[in-house]
C-alpha cells in the first residue's frame, strides 16, 4: 500500500513528528511504501531520511491561518498527492489536517486525521476557538476516521460537535515487541 503522511512542520521534532516517524518506520518495515510531506525540512526531515523514509516539502504549508496561503497550500498538496499516488493519506497536526482533508476530498482519496490536540482546546481565545470549532466540525466528514491520542481529546471532540462515528481513540505508544524483533532501531 502507498501511504502519504502529511504534517505541518518538518523543521523540528515534537510528539506528532515522533509518532509519524515511528509509524513510517514500522510501515516501511512491513513492506508498505511511505512518503512524508511537510511544510519545511529540518531535524524531522533529516531523521526520516536516516531511516530511508522519503520526505518532500510543500511550500506554504504553515501553522498560522492565512486564507490565501492556505488555498495555495491546498493546491500544492493536491499536486503532491497526484504525483505520489497514495492509496491512503494520513494527516497529522491541525493545519495539515485541515488543508489535507480538503485536498484529499477534492481528489477522492481516503484520509485519516490524527488530532494531536484540538485547536479549540482550553486556553485558546474565544474567537479563535469558535473559528477552529466551526472549521473542524465542517471538515470532520471529509475524513474516514479521526484518531484522538488521548481520552481528553476524544471527549473534547465529541463535546464540541465532532461526530462520534468519526472519532476513535488510540493512545500513542511504542511497540516494544516490534523493536525487540528487529524493528530497525526506530527509538
């Protein structure tokens, strides 16, 4: 199976990047073709290449909301999707989740979005929370499934109107048996 992972940032390494790296290594080890697309290169991109994972950048894919830049990013992501020809698109981080779902819907390729925290969580200003909630509830139907990495995120998504039929909770973790059986040293 050809899998395309899309994540907003490739310049640094955080929780979402570690999960993407570990999934890519495990899937590649299991004979799947994997490619990662991110808004920039850097430490994360370098770590993927170290494990033989294909990495591509998408100019304009960035965290801040910018409708013109985001429209360009959607077009560039659609081009990258057509070029790579994935069977499934896996989206990580809020911005990649938004623009990736739109591009995948346009191209009719199934996608799974992993919410590594919702953009409408506590601590976000009232107006931004309202805008992000509207965006997420409208785009939820564009994903085959939405993975929440914690019970908190699962409950927050449901409480803010994300259809529970789309949500699934899968804790982020490390398969130590895989590592002990020769899993290419991904930790």
